[in-house]
């Protein structure tokens, strides 16, 4: 024990030095009053999320995603058992606002009995994107689930690569986010190119939108649609800043900005200033690229939406898709007041926007995309019932590739390498194995959606209507979703022609099953 003779005095000396430093500093009263001990508070605060997550939190606590929700994503991504035993531990009886899906005893479909069947089933969108406005490159997205816009810059290159490869494996679209197309987006996954207020990736040296550059990017990459970002649920009407330290040569090249200088995204677009000029720009982009063009926006004041829909009804211009992002959505970094309090949560926001289009007879011509914790099957089903045609999943896809919800995305110290530009931290994320996880997660979500559609007696989740969901008001009352949001009978579903087309598609795609053949006495 000779080492202890030296180690103990050394430790005592170090503690004494620490105590002296705490006593003499003036910045932190706690450390001045409780030398050394006071530091424990800062340590506990910094590891609080992890402590709560692993030791203290119950299954349905923790935000944004509860332990059960994360467990479901992790298990699905790893193709492990994602079932839950003993029955629900959600407080169904007493939770107001809890959605209940109403299954049907008899239905048009006879699903196979094995619950895991259908993992690889195709689940295309029930509308053809860009068809209503005759876009040259209109297409039917192969997957109702897509990966939401999260730029290279907010996510590490390896995370973007994992998501893009995962998108290719799962056959779903991958939105670039507002940072442009990076080398990490070129791993086989097809893209929705997002155009943000700073026009990253399609701007000239002075930061102005550059149409020729956009066309070059579209020609050089598997871009299937363009999304004009008006706002994001977590920080609407707020610009962004990527600090100089994070503007690496690679990010600078991707975004078309100088290396090592603060990179500012303005809060508004320079190319248009109202709905009229927005629609002109949409038509210009569609005509020049042939691609379907849509908008992404959070929902606040409804004036914008009514003006947009009026103009679409009254003039020959229009967006091909509308992505509604909920206020509960994620971000790399934003002020608390914006993440917590600005813009409506998805369900309420979407249920205000959809009727504005429906009242003007435009709902069947627009593809509606939803985002805001819709990568969880129960939320997703409500979104479909309200009229969503496609889901964009952000943080759930991050969870699938290893995010542990440490909530340090904003300070570049993400411990799992997902949301950081720190090369050492990002090194830990293996894009190949995480791509498999992203794909498994997406396929499992699609499979669960298919299973719920079958339980509701329809061939596709897009055919689940607003009568199939009720919202509980507590133990003794509930209201049909249609009534909660005042939906008319045909709202929330695709046109009759689109319904027939998707039923025909699914009838050849989805595995059919049933039990043993009926006995001779059965009445058919
Ligand atoms: C790290 C991170 C970065 C994001 N970057 C963008 C972006 O560049 N553009 C955008 O429109 N939305 C961005 N978002 C928002 C997501 O695309 C999505 O709309 C939102 O998180 C809601 O989906 P979720 O609840 O499935 O995460 C970002 C979200 C996160 C978590
Ligand atoms: S693990 Fe990384 S990506 Fe996930 S919440 Fe934490 S910091 Fe953000």
C-alpha cells in the first residue's frame, strides 16, 4: 500500500486547492458558500437528463419522447421484440385528449394472421405528387413515411449518410433540410431538396437565390421534389445562425458560403413577399425543373393559409404539397420561448389548415405531409385520419440511428455523434449499421400502420377516416375526431379515383391471409 501513502495527501491537497478556488471566486454564490460540495450541483445538472432517463423516469415520463416510445423505436430499429407485455400502462381512463382507434369486426381486407407479416410490404402514398398540376416529373412516392429535413450542419455527415442509406434501403424519400445537398446525401436515397431562406446550395456569392445553380444541383442528384421552407414548428419566423467555428470547409462547400465565418439564415425569403409572389415563384421553379414543388410551414395566424388557398382556387397556380410542421417538432437549436410556445401543435394546426383547402375544393389536389412526433404509430394514425397523405419523421429517425435524447444537439457535444460536427464524437457512429437500423425502423412503422389499417377494415392507412378515431375526454366521455375538428363527411380522404388506384395497388401488394378454409356449414 505504498501508493496510498502518496495518493491520499495528493488528493487532500487537490481538494484543498479546489476549496480555496471556490472560496475566492465571485461568480458562483453556491460554490463560494459551499466550497467543493457546491460543484456537485453543476455536475448533477449536467447529467440530469441521463440520470432521469436511466434511473428515475417512469415508462411514460420524459419528453419529448417517453421511455416507452423510445423503447419501441430502438427495438424496431434493431429488429428486436418491440411488443409490450401485460397490457397498456398508459392512463387511458383519465387522460383527456387520448386518441382511440376504432377497429371493425368485418372489413374489406383479410390480413394474414402472423403479426410480423407485411414488414416488407410496399406502402406508397395514395396520391400522385404533382399530378393535379401536371408537373413533368410528377410521381407517386413509394413510401408514406419519409425522413424529415435535418440539414448537414445540424447533423453530422455520418448521421446524414446513415439516414440517406437507410432511406435507400427502405425506399423512402429523404428531405435534405435547409443546408443543401452534401456528399453524405449521395448514398442512394432519393431526395426532397429543401430551399430555405438563405438558399444554401443554390445561391450566388452575394447570397441571392441562383436558379442556374438550383438546376445544376437538381440535375446532379436524385432530387424528386422541391420544398420551400417557410417555417419550422420549433422556431417559426426565426432565422438561424451557424457559428463560424462550425463552418467547416465541407459545410461551406455544401452551402455555398465562405469557410470559418458566421453563417446567418434570415427569418424571411427574399424571392417573394406575399402569397401572390410565392405562387409565382412556385410555378417558376416547377416550370424550370419539372419537379413537384411544395411548402413547409408551421401553423400560427390563418390569414396566410386562406389567402394562399383563395389564390389557388381563383388563379391557375398552386403548390403540389403542403408540409405542416407541429409546434412540438424538433430543432438543432432554438430559444426556449419559440420551442415551447410559438405555433400550434401538429394536430390542431393541421386540422385548421386542411379545412381551408377542403372548403375550396382543393384538398384532393394537394398532397398533405405532416410532421411533429408522427413517427409513432398512434400519432401517425390520427394524422392520416385528419387527411395526411405522407409523414415526415425527424427525431424518431435520429433515435433509430442511436440518439439517446441527451438534448445536447445545440452545443456540439452530442455523445452519440448524431448532431455534432466534432469529428471525434461523430467517429462513433457507423453509417452502415445505422443505415440498417433506420430502414428497419421505417419498415416497422409502415408495417404497424398497415396492421392498423387492416384492423379498421381498409387497405391503406390513407383510407382511415375521421370516423375511425375518437378522442377521449376522460373516463366517461369521448368525441369522434370528425366532430372535434368539424370535418365534413368526405374530408380527410383522397379522391374517389385515387382511392380506387391505391386499393388496386395494395390488393396486388399486401399479403392476404385468413384462417383455415370455412367449414361446409358456414354461411358465406
Ligand atoms: C436536429 C434537427 C435539425 C432540423 N433541421 C431542419 C431543417 O433544416 N429544416 C426543416 O424544415 N426542419 C428541420 N428540423 C425539423 C424537422 O424536420 C421536423 O419538422 C420536426 O423535428 C418534427 O418532426 P419530429 O417530431 O419527427 O422530429 C430539424 C429538426 C431537428 C431535430
Ligand atoms: S443524443 Fe445527440 S442528437 Fe440525440 S438528443 Fe442528444 S445531443 Fe441531440
